[in-house]
């Protein structure tokens, strides 16, 4: 028996992520969609290959192994170790600045951390196993295949886990052994959970990276959807969800007939292979087309990401030495300062920013003379955190690649810092690229985020309050909030 509730489809015994509330659907004019499967010859053929995901994941697994080894046995000097340079300079910029806005959650299709768990469940790297498994799946699966607890079927664990990990960000991004230990630990946890729970339970509910990928994938210019939802509704097999002899059942518990957001689609392309009606489209669409925040867990992810972007801008890019010392207590020994820093960080992310935002949304509702429940107003306007946060993170990441990216070539030739010169680039001198112009790029990115937020705020207000006048009145406080956030980041980057 299947209960269809958007992309979070509930099957007996299988509970996809469930937020702690139900945000409203925000109505906007239907924008253009271009099916890339039809526009790009050979693209659908490529994604239908049984080896498609394996070919994406395997090179990353090799690099991942080298990074783990380098973290444990390579030089402890961060800018000479591939674990730091490739993860926190190259990978981070590519993820946040390229893959997310232009490829949605495509990283999840190539991420090496679930590799061993996937293999344990399927006992196959490429081929498909048919049979029966719990939850109505039509693929033979191994392991205990248990249900994930209903009370934890949300992203709160991701929220707190990510915030806890990022509290130790200075150690994480400067010490290779810490990076290796965290990445290795996450991989072990993902594998152990796959032995007990169904499909990609770890990725759906636990992975600290998955939470912000989920949130910011809403802005992506691509989406995987059913080409015709009526065809899906008439389909009796629901093979995209259950699997068949051509593809595995969706690891993310998704039924394509009701998929309307990017948040929980890992773009593994199994549905493209298993759909008996060839009814899957990979659409090109306008930026920031998904606009529904469905619960407080998703909203708080937005607050956490915004607070962390502010904190990192101060700690890693700003001139305040005292704050840097507080955050780097393992070097300075100032644990009292670290306690203050942690308290400020957690308080800002979980209490202060949400409280300020609540005040602005309350004022927007009052000015618009709206009768919509306050919870609905709060969750609807919470979407503004998405474009503001993503563009702030991209702006923060620009100096990482243009200033510190010069370390990539030397580390490529000498990944362990042992004096190798594999490709003849070990002696390439560090040289920042256009450092004097970076602040202008950062400001341009922040202003674009502000523009998108204001445009969405008006559309949200129009849906909530029903008239242009009321939407404009509601836009005023939400515009002030968005502008204040933007100016704060400009001061961090340019100040």
C-alpha cells in the first residue's frame, strides 16, 4: 500500500523524511522547462547505462582513498597535503559554486561515502538483482533492511550533526588528520547503517552534508521529474519506487509521479532505467524554481547555514584575531574562549536568527493584514534563506579558489608532502589570482542573492495574502531583513 505525499512518499514500512510541519505551496507562473534528455543527443542513453553511477563514483572513491591516506600519513602542513587542499579548497568550491546551482544533488550520485553500504545491500556494483524485499521493493536486498524510526524521519539529526562538526571548523580545515578522521568516520557510519536500515537511510537522515545539499538544491537550474505526471499516476507498477529487472528501487524512497522538489532526489538515475513508460525528464529551468519549505527542520537548516557563513567569514577571512584564537582552541589552549565562541555560534544559529526572522515575518503578516496562520507565514518566507544563504556561501568560497587555489597544482604532484614531483608541478609558486578584484565579485554575488530573495518575497506574499498591495506591504519587512543580511556579508568581505 502506498500513500503518495509529494516526493516524500510513504510506503508501509518505509518512511521518507518528514518535516515537523507542512509549509504551503507557493504559486508562481509556470516557467519554461527544457528536457535535456531530448535536447542533448545521447544523454538519456548514458544515464540508462547500468554502469552510469559506478563510473561516476569509482574515480571519486580512488581519490577519496588517497585523501584519507594522506590525512593520516602525509605531512601535517595543511597547504602541502591533498586532504586539505582538495577537500576544503577544490571540492568545496566546486560543490557549492558549481555542482549545486547547476547540477542539483548530482554530488550524491558520485559521493564515495555510501559506496560500501550500497555494495553490502545489493552485493553488486553494476548489475540489478530481482526479487522481493521489505517495503514492497522488487529487488533482492541484503542486510536487516529495517525501518528508520518515525520520530527521526526529518533532518534534525543532520542539522545538529552539521552544526556540531562545523563548530570545530578551524581544526577540520587546517589539520589533515582531522579531515581524514572525520571523512573516514562518516564512511564507517554510513556503511554500518546500511547493514541495518533500508537503502540510503544514512544519506536521507544522517549525512551532515546532505542537509545543506537538500536545502540549496532548490535553487538549481536542473530538475529530474516525470515528463507527464498523468502517465505516472496511471502506472500500475510504480517501478521508479519499487525497482524492477532494469533498475534498483529509488534509494531515496521517491515516487516520481509526485516529485515536485529537488530536495531529496540524489540523481542516481535508477528511475530513468526502471521506468516502464520512459517518462522521466531532466529539465533545464530558471534559477530558484523550487520554493516550498515544508517544515521547521528545513527552515532551521537555513538559519544554521546562514549563521555558519557569517561565522566563517569572520574567522577565516576577517581580521579579528581574538575570535580566531577562540575558534582555534586546540592551538591556543584558550578553551574558555572556545566555549564563548561555541555558545555564540549555536545561540545565533538556533535562537537569535530564528527569533529575528520570526519578528520580521510577524510584522509582514501584520502589515499585510493577513489572516494566514503565523506558522504558514513563517515557513513560506523561510525560503528567502535559501538564495541569501547559497549566494553568501558562494561569495565566501570565491577567495578560497582564487587565492588558495594555487596550492592545487603543487599538491597534485606531491599529495603526501613527501617531496614527490609526479607531474612536474610540485615547484609551482603560490600566486593568488586577481585578489584585488575578488571583493567586487563577492558583492555582485550577494546582490544577486538579494535580488532573488526580494523577487521571491513578493511572490510569496502574493500567494499568502492575495493582493498586490498586501504582498508589497509584506515585502517591506522581509526586504529589510534580506538587505540587512546582505549588508552584513558585504561588511565581512569588504570591511
